[in-house]
């Protein structure tokens, strides 16, 4: 049961981040050395409703 919950949590996180895929790709094309931490910061700054843990990015 624990493994299923972890899988579901991962799936939900992927669905949330997928909705920002185009924006993230745009940022990466403009800033090729962008770190995942910076992407996380920018998402949280520009989209306060964004709620995914940093390790998902």
C-alpha cells in the first residue's frame, strides 16, 4: 500500500508540473544553464498556486 501512495504522489506531481511544461521549456531555451532550483523559484514567484516539492523539478 505504501508503494502505491508514493506512486500516486509522483503521478500527481508530474501532472501538476506538466501544465507548466511550455513555460519551463521557454526558460530553458532562454537560459540554458538554468538550475532546477531556479526553475522552482521562478514558478513559485510567478505562479503562487504552484505547489510541488523542489525534488519534482
